[in-house]
C-alpha cells in the first residue's frame, strides 16, 4: 500500500480521500477547511500542517483544487510542493483546470525528474462517494501505469487520453457536450409540457428512441422517471450549475485559443451564465430546466 498526500478535501476530494483510506492506503491530508480536516482525521488520515507538508515523505500526491490559479500556487508558487516532495514521488492532479496550466505544471514536474499526470474526473459527488468516477488521464505511458492503481480505487473507468494536458482537454470537451445535451433535454421536456404530453411518457419514448442520451436516461431533469436524479431532491447538486459554468468557460477559452467553432457550447455557457446572474448557480446543472421553463 502507498502513502498518499491528499491536498483539497472538498465535495469531491473528501470522498475520494475516504475511498483511499478504505482501501488501506496511508493518507496525509491537507485542506484550508478545519471541518474537512476533522472529517479526514476521523476517518484515519494524518493531518498535514501545509500543502508542502502533505507532499513530504509520501509516495504519491493527489491534488483536487478549485481552479488553475490554485494549482499553480500549490505546485509552483506559494506552496511549491514540487520542491518539497521526495525524489520519485508521483503527482496526480484531479482538478479541472485549463490545458495550458496543466501542461506548465507537468513540464515543471518533469524538469525536476518527477512524474505527473493530469487526471480530471467525471461523475459528480455521488460517484466520488461510491468510488465509481471516470478519470481522464494525460501524461506519459509510464505515468499512467503508475497512477492507474491509485485511480482504480477511486474510479470505475480510467482512460489514458494521451500526453500532458489531454486529460483536461477530454474533460472540457466531455462537459461541453454534457451541457449542450442537458439544455436540449430540458427544452424537449418544457415543450412537451406545453403540448400536453406527460413527462413520463416522453421519457419512456425518447429513452428508447433516437433522442436517447445520458442527460435523459441517467440524469433526467424532471422529477419521476429517474429516482436518483437531482430533480427528485429539489435540484440539490450532484454537479452544480456553477461547476458546469466553470467547465464551459474553460471550453470556450480553449476554443478561442485554437480557433475552434463551438456555437452550441457558447450558447450553453450563456445560459448557465444567466443562471449564475440570477443567483441560482448553487442548483444542480440539470436545474437549468427552471430557467428554460421561466421559473427562476
């Protein structure tokens, strides 16, 4: 079993760290939240005094941070965990950030003779708790092979996307597609309501017809058809609209940088941005149906 430094114990990182502990790995945890640290300690983790301390004397470091600037700060600037780490330490960054930052940090790790992969996740908090996340990994073949046994504990599907930064590229492309399909699914249900078509009947038909998609069959935005969906608990987030908007903005920044046409992605970003401006981005991203219906 490995000794793992885990930095970032939020809604996703906390459950991921718990699964590593359950699997028998040693854990040295750090977060700015005292409550998050208390929960980790209660589960059996050793508490680090800083991010740099969490990266010292361990075999693997996993980071799960909010945005690119936090990753840069922890890896390169204030905390400088690459300098604090022992030779041979493996770094896994599961934050969702911009591709340029992922590659910059990966290059910095390589320059110090350290192995690093970017490994953002898909699946939301329920999958984090269940250990069924999907990991999209960017890095060398050797890095992927080293990281996979750790990722297998926290996820059900672990894919090697390619070189450094491609994990992030896969994540933002996937989530742009997810946002677009969710908006389309919501529009279909709202139209059905206005046409007098029962939501359950539309679900039964479209889930076996050409309109079938994950947003419909696994995460239905109307209450009833999919009991586990957030629509059945007042859109309490598994994956918040705020997090979806973050990923959409990353996708649009990347699209602009490489001159890719993503008009539907841009429109989805506008809609989720409107949800944010109305103060409702704390809802699940499927709650966009409230905006489309005119309920916000």
